[in-house]
C-alpha cells in the first residue's frame, strides 16, 4: 500500500511539473497579433465615410500564418502563464506598430511637401467665372 501511494504521488508530481509548450513560436505569435491588431484598427474606422476600408477577417489572418483558431488560443493560454514571455511578445507587437506608424507619417509628410510646392502657379490658371 505504501508503494502504491508513493507511486501515485510521484505520478502526480511529474504530471504537474510538466509544463505545456506552445505550438506557435513567439515570432509567429508576434506576426499574428500584429496582423490582428491592424485588422481590428481597420474595423474601428469602418464607420467613417472618408476612409478606404481594408477589413480582413480574423480567420483569414490565422490561415495566412498557417494556424487554426484552436492552436492560437492554446498558444495564448501557454504564453499567458509566463507573464515575462507574454510581455516580450506584446512589446514586440507594439514596437512593430510604432515603426509602421512612423513610416506612414513620414510618407504623409513627403506627399504634403509635394502639395505645398505646386508645379503650376495659381496666376497661370485662367478664371472663367468669378463670384461677385
């Protein structure tokens, strides 16, 4: 009876100490979360009339990265159990978003500079109607 109890205790100890590994790597998780965040941002601007809509379904994003929703959820649970790793993943996502935002802002500045330096002067354009 002592041996049975000690074997049972040993099995429970080994089972509890075995940590589950995520099926999705940290790098892939960063890629997926980045795409999901961008897609979510596009959805939040869907009600604006002056924006072009590029809304992507979450299932398409997961399919693009070659994972299904169950693997993604399991990976999230595994990474959530280790807050340090989870923080690193989300820091990477935020850095990538910040970098993309800076690129977009730089592009907008370049196009604004072109608009400020017109090729044709207003003096060169004839006015056919004048409001009086």
